[in-house]
């Protein structure tokens, strides 16, 4: 899915998707929910990623 497609489906601006991707924007819970809905996955699935190991 392209940034534009995600932005359209989540009803956010493409620049918002780009800023989140580049860690230049703090994402809100509402936007995360919109992304999950746009991708037809649960919010927990969207946020399920391995945590970095402590050195």
C-alpha cells in the first residue's frame, strides 16, 4: 500500500503519513486507529513488533 493510498483510506494527509514514517511527527491514538482500520487489521496487530534487546 502506498503512502497516498493509506492517507486516503485513513482520511489523513499524505504529509502526515510521511512525517510519521520519518519520526518527525508524534502519532495520535486516533490516527493509529485510522491506519489499522485502513489496513483492515486490529490496533494490537498494528502495534505488535519485537522490542529491541537491552545491550
